[in-house]
C-alpha cells in the first residue's frame, strides 16, 4: 500500500531525486531505499522464485538508474518504480522456456516455488495496521497464494498483485500497464475468480 507521505517526506524525495538525476549515487540509494524490500517482494510474488526475484530487482534498479534523467515527477516515484519492476517481471515470464509455461496444476506448482524467507519477511515494514490487515498482508506471501498466482497468465498476475496486494487504483494500474481502466477491471475479475478457484 502506498505510504501517505507528508510535505516534508515529499520534499526530501524531490531533493534526493534531483541529486540522483545529477549523478549522486548516495541520493539514489536514499531514493530507492524505502522501496527496495517491497519491490523485491513484488518480484517474488510475480515470479515465484527468490533467485528470479533477486535478478529482477537488480535489473529493475539498473533500469531505474538509467532512466532517471528522463523521469519527471508528474506521477509518484513509487508508481514509476513498480512500473519498471512489473515490466521486468513480465519480460522474464515471457522469456521462460515453453516447458516452464506448459499447464501445471496447483500441486506441481507447490514443488516449483520457493518460500520467501521468514527473516526477510519480518524485515519488511507492514503497510497496513491492525492485526487482521497485517495477517491478510502476510497471506500474500504464503505458498498457497503464491502457487495460485503463478497459475495465472502474466498480465492477470500483474493486475491482481498491483490492485489487491499493493493497493494501486485501477487508474494507476492502467497507467502502469499502458491499458484502459475497463481492461484492468475485467482482468482483475478474471484473476480473482481464478485464484479463488485454485485456492
């Protein structure tokens, strides 16, 4: 879920952005630091494997660094980061071999995915407060959810995660994926139904 940053946090982000765009490595680290673990978790949810998530995160940060001079802060920096990470994951999924894309059932998918380490999960700050919401958030990295999500087509997977897990609006997801709000809503309905069916 997006943080509700106040004016001071927004000013700090803009200052770090300007410095990073001028080539300041430390400012770049400060800029992406608050998002790094969340991006890694997003890549894990998309790809289902820690090694793939590690690779996707590194590629996402490299693309962010390279694209930073052209970034204008019309949209939140967080949204731009997740757009890059999601596209890296979609590219990874598209390039997987035909063998890995063949239809599998939920039991087989359990054998393919690797669990997210508990110690790494504990280090990620909760984006929701209250015991029920924290528990719900933790469910999004449990093997049952990850396995079910892995059975979705790549675009459905991205829409479901961006909308239901990261709480981006339909309009934001449409912008991130270069599609329409209607297409996002339709894709989300199909993804939710499929995940419920698998679970």
